[in-house]
């Protein structure tokens, strides 16, 4: 299963993987070493917590390696005027301006305005151009918007 990423998303995943393999592994190993020095491990909360953190970190490392192995980096076509993965889209929805960047599902972060091409908003916007009217299915019904810009 291919995972679609933008170049920025690929870079973030690579940086997270490198950080987890180097800095975080070392910090956890140090915490385990310090906890072992306290003696009896059967009732050592610090040791249990450090081992738990180690397990979570190693699991995430495996997830990241899998994502990167399966990644397909999608570059926005330069000069394109229609919405595609990597596009920054400005919308006017009933007088309210909204801005989104369309990304693959692994990069989604609504708080940062990163929405998936597979989300209702993303699907409705893909292929649209400036000044096009679009209806987006939302829980409250259909939201009518106009594409103000695509970059």
C-alpha cells in the first residue's frame, strides 16, 4: 500500500525517525540504566516507565520505517492552476475565508490547516480551479464555497 506524501511530509518523517533512533533511544537507555542502579526492578516504577517508553519508541520507529519504505512523494505540478496534493487553497465559505494545504493521509494536521486529499473537503476540492463553486459535505449538510486561489 503506497503512502502519498509531500516533500515536506517526507522530510518531517525522516527527521522524526532520525531523532527517535539517536537522541530518544539514548535518553531512554540512560533512564533504564539509572533505574537499574536503584536496585529491585520488580517494584521500580521508573524502570517500568522507561521500558514502556522504550517499547513505544521502538514501535514508532518501525511504523516510520514502514511509512518511508512505502512512501510515494507527490510533487505539485508547477504552474498548475487546479487543486492537487501540495496545493494551498483559499476558500470563501459564506463570507468566511478558509485556507488549507492538501496533503496525503499521513500528514494530516487540521490545526495547521493540513487536510487530506481523502477527506470530504479534500475530495471536493481536488481538481478545482480558482473561482469555481464547490459544495462540501459536512455533518450539518452541504457547505457552499468558492475557490479564491490555488497555489
